[in-house]
């Protein structure tokens, strides 16, 4: 088997499963991009099997400590294992995530399911080259009605892959009505956000909704309106949702009607809306910030920190006495500690103190590997504004 020799002190010697281009000592056997390679240390000791892509900054991603082939039997076995883990954790839910990349031993493969319709993303070259095998494995295990590929995620460009969407099996309805977290939504699997819905926030929609009774709620970066609608369904006094995309804003209104609740929707830039509300000295009892990732690389981290600080400063200024702030970051480059530091800095500038009530994260069907911190991307907090002192 062709492979690479890894430099001493590379992060893979400390438990990580990735080898970066700066950590390669030698390539042997002339491996093809997307092929399976062996990883070896400087003493010619086998460290496992990995997928290979010399075009990527991450040259190799280990998926086994043994020699393995990425054949149909492998995909059936690994996907079945992922399903069994979720079943044991009573997280075999629909809709829900069935496969979460490295966390399930399938680097770059994501599989979500929606009432018999499966949506996959192949975000690494090796997985993309084996889409047919993945479809066969899913068909063998689940006989889905349809299988969709949502390979329009910009991260594919880092692997030298084009962005594309399409139907790999069966027929997909233009719209799919589903109940999620006790709420009703109309989903578009071929064009909706991510694979059709933000499945990583399902548990948090319920959690935040329970905070809403009797409160004036502001949901910024509202997307499909799930936080706003959860709050309205739980008896909020009023709910305002802000979403810059006009099609998404129209979708929030449609989803609100579907749930028979009232939500005031503003198709505006959330930064501008927060600044306008601060200038008018408007206050809210519960503010939710769930922005898109402001950074996809370490190089843009400082600009992202400034953006996060600005929205938190404005939001804290709008909090009523003892009001609640629920905030999230979905970038793995912004750690929980970094997000907390940003919120503290913003509260200092706003001349207000916050009480940290709870931490929030991604659900168990998006498992986190502590030795691979990149598998943790969603982190959040619930804060309460302290009364003036």
C-alpha cells in the first residue's frame, strides 16, 4: 500500500487523526488523490489507514488503525455502527443525523434523514469518489425513498471539489412537511439551509422555547424561524424575527402560519437592526443570536471576533433588566472559551454584568471526539442581565 511517513511531533502522535501538508516527511508508492494510504512513523511502524488528497491542506485523514479498504462492506459496516450507536442512545430520530464525518469513522461524509428521504454530503475527495458505494450501502441498510446530494458546501473547495446538488436515487418532493421539536415546518431538501434544516439545534429550540412565556423576544439571524416559532408556541408576549434573506423571511412567515402563531418578521441586516433598536432604546426580555459562521479559517479570525463582539454589544444594550441572552457560534475556530471572552468584553463595553446560566452544544447525534476538536463546532450560552448596581 502506498503511503506517507509522518514527521516527528506531528499532531497525529498526540491522538489527532489528521496529517497536514507541513507534517509529511516523505510520500512513497505514488498514491493517487482520493486513494487509501498507509500512515507510518519514522521507524516504519504502521499507524493506520487514511484517505489521501495532496491538493488539500489536510493531506491525510486517518479512518482506521488497521489496514482497511473503502469498499461496500466497509460502508455498510460503518454506517450500521453509526445507526446502532444512535439507537442505543435513544437518538435514532427522524429527522436527525445518521453519520457525522470523523465522529463516525467516515471522514467527510454526512448523512441526514428526513422521513425516509436521505441527504448526503461528501466533503472529502475520497468520499466523493465513492458516492455510488455510499448510496448502495444506504439502500442496503434502509431502502430510502430518495437520496439527495447537497454538495454545495463551500468547504468542498478546499478539497478541489466543485459545488453541486442533485438526486442520486428516487424522487424528492419539492416541499416536505415535517414536525420537528414539536413544531411544524415546510422543508426544501434540494435548496434549504445545510441539508434542509438546522438539525444541530433541535434540542436547543425546545430549551429556549421554555424560557419564552410572557417575554418580548428578539430572534436575530432567524433563518427558518425555529427559535422564534418555538418561543411563540410557548406563550411569548411578542416575537420579532430578523433575517437578511428575503426568501427566508418569507419562509418564516409561512412557517409561523403553519404553527398558527404570530411572528413579526423583518428582512433586514441584523447588525443594522440591532443598532437601530439601540438608538431607539428598545428593550427585549429574551434575545437570541444564532449567526452564520463569521470565519472559515484562522486567517479571518480577528475580523470574526470583531463581528461577534459588535452583535453582542448591541444585544446586551437591548436587554431589559434581568433579560436573557441566548447566543451561539457555529465555527470551530471560535472556541467556547473564545466566545465567552467575546461576550464578557462586550458586556464591559455595554457597562452591564451578565450571569452565566447554562452552556449549550450540539446534540448527541452530532458526537464530539475530544481528541479531534474540529468535531465540536456548535457552542452556546444562556446569560441573564444582572440588575443595576
